[in-house]
């Protein structure tokens, strides 16, 4: 389980704000969770950046249905093949069928 998934599973929402992480509800973070976030910050930022790249690509092809976007990101989090599929497209490296 990724660091991001672990924090989300604990009931927190994390978004990337520049080089910082915004955690909601931050007031409920325990000290061990804060330490976990500090020690895994780079990993979480990388993962969030990856998903943001996919979200940006979806927007570029006209996908603006938030439910669909959320479903795609959830599937990417759960399945490495799905993540690879969408990353290839967002990088413009998809092979034509």
C-alpha cells in the first residue's frame, strides 16, 4: 500500500499545493501520522503529481465529469496496469491500435 493510500485509508484527503501537502482534516492528524507524512512526503508528492498529470490529460481531451475522473484515478491507484495505460496517454506515448 502506498503512503498516499495509507493516509487516505485513515480518512484524510491530501492535495498538492506547490511543494507542500494540504491535509484535511489536519487537526485530526496524530503525531505518528505527522511523522509518517514527513518521512514519506517525497513519495506522496510524486504520486499526487502523477495523478495530476492524468487529470490534466483528461481535461485536455475534454473529460470534465468529476465522477468519471475520480473513478479513473481510483482505478489507477488500485491497478498498476490501469495507471500505466493512462500515463502512456498523458505522456503522448500510447501506441495506435
